[in-house]
C-alpha cells in the first residue's frame, strides 16, 4: 500500500506515544546530568494532585538516537534504506594517522560542527565560505575603534582602542534559502534543527522532530556494590591508592521502578511546510522523520547498560494522538516512500550527494 500524504496537508503536527517496559526485571537506569543526577520531578496527575515522574531520556539525547538509526556502524556508512540522501563527510587529516572520518549525521551540531565548518573542499575552500556564498551573505570586516563597554576577552577597557571588534555577516536572513541550502547538503539537519552560529547567529531552524521518554509513578531502587581488586585489596601496602584505580572500592547506585514508561514524539508539519521546498521535498522530510521514529521503536531500544526497553504490546503500544485517524505507517511503507522520494528530490541535492571535506588541525 502506498503512502498518502494528502491526509496531512492541513495538519499542524503529528503526536505519537509509545508505551514501553523493561526487557528484564522492573528497574530502569535513567539519563543523568552532571550537576543534577537523575531528573525527578512532580507532574500533574490530572486530578489536582501530582505524580512522581522521571525523565528517562532527554530531548537532546533522543535527537542523537534518532540520528544514529541512519548510520551503519559495521559498514561505516549511511544505512542502505537512505542511500542517495545527502550528508557531509569529513576526513580528519589533522588527527592520529589521518584515516578517521566523521559526518554531519553523527556530529553534535550537524552542519555547524567545527570539523565541517572549517573543513576544506577539494579546491581548498572552507565549507563555511561555500555556505555563506550560497546563502547570499558576505563577511563585513569590523572597523577598529573604541569600545563602548568592556568586551570580554579583549583585555581592553571602556574607551580604549582595539582591533578585536568582531566581524559580522551582512545580508538579509532568508530562512527559506537557509532551508534549501541545508536540504541540499544535509536534509537531516532540517529534521533535528540547525544553527549555523559559526556563520551568523541569525541562521537557525528549530527541531521539527522532538522526542523524549518519561516514566510516571516512579520509585527509587537504591543498591550498591564493590569494585573488587583481587591483587591489591589494600593498595597502601604497595604505595598506591584508590584514586589511581587500585583497591576495593564500594559504590552506590540508584535506579528506578515505574508504573508506566512512555516515549513521546512530536513532528511539526507546519514548520516543514514552511521551508517552502516543494511537495516532494516536504513529503521526504515527513517520511524521513517518521522513518526515524519507526526505526527507533523497531530497534532494541538499549539506552544504557541497565536500561533496555521494548514496546509493551508490540504494534498496539504505538498510539497516534494527533491527527485523529492517522496511523503510523509500517516499516515497509516508509522504506519505500523514503527511497522513492530521495530519487524524486535528486535535483535539489548536492552532486555528488555526499560532500567530502578534509579537516586539518589548525594548530598542527
């Protein structure tokens, strides 16, 4: 059965929820934050009270996981279902033996990664200059002058002359042109958001696809253990200590139980239509985003060592909350739709689809 996009033409968004459970046992290990630890909070229970809730996976982490499904680690290449989809690949000539690579599908800021922005094309042009030209923007050098206020990092006080004024990028920010350029080199960046801050702070599109995982009705499950050293349980006898990894070291561990665990997905259809890329490109971004959701839910959903989840009742666990009557398309339908639309959008892609750059250590 072919996918019909007409039913989504006037809809502002798609909201999907998926009920999850631990693969084994009842405990889950949540995401943690350096200054916070597990994110536990009270959420409204809909009856005037609150229910203890846990953030199992943050929106930032889920964006990473929804990008990883595009990559085949064993082959070190994009997955076969997405062949022909543009992305930027960088040879890291400035590190190690120079054989390592990275790409816009895996980089933390996508196209705005420093390895990509300062990467060089085959003719030696920095990639940020390629983008700047295609966006119709140009660097305007700042004039030397006196600071109106102390500028952090310049070492200059108010009223002193300085040559540290920042250059700026001039030109009207056309967000549709930004979308077209991003679609040309890396459509994935329009799904998960892009901020070309290294060119100009005005060049940005927010996430079109957002996701997170929450657990409700949670309780702490505290446990612990000991890192056992069978050679030097008392490292002081050899003049070493636990700080360097020796000796028996007890540790504390906090996991959680939950009455329910739910993955939430929100796809902003209005934003995608607002890119103004045409029907085929719009439909590709919608299908690609939903392909990511389906691929993630079809995976083993192993978030951490002690947090492997699965759908509670298989396909029945996936519920589309909006729009009414919409059903998440099957893996087979999405594979075919994405493949067909990649072919139809070829004229809007970079040629070749994979843009190859070389990054050299600026201090090397």
